[in-house]
């Protein structure tokens, strides 16, 4: 079962979302982004933190249904390859 991101992931709730995801690393192997509609670069920070934790245990983060805006943001910040986001 994948981890489902909330519809909002901004600086205001990023630390709480990150901590929630880290409670079960197995769920983080697949992160459902379909509901994500209101976000800022803090979303990238959370995803990168999760990817780092997963790589420490030889696993990878897989984003499911990332919104196009997230893919563009990842490209702008130069982390698209790290997060495996498709080209926008």
C-alpha cells in the first residue's frame, strides 16, 4: 500500500508530513501524489529526505501520479533525476 500525500504540502505542514512518512519506510517506496494540489518547494524537500532514508536501506522512492507542476519544480531545482520525475 503506497503512502498518500495530502492535498496540501507546504512549509506549514512539511515537517509533520515528513515525520508521518518516516514512521513506515516500506510505504514510502511508492508515494501517491494524485491528491497533491497545493504545494511549494517544501514538497521537494520532504521527498528528497524520504529518498535519502530509503537509499540508506537500499530502496528507492517511486512517485505515482506526480502533478505536472511538481515535475517542473523538480526540474527547476535540479532534482528531477534524483526523484525520478518525468520530464514536464
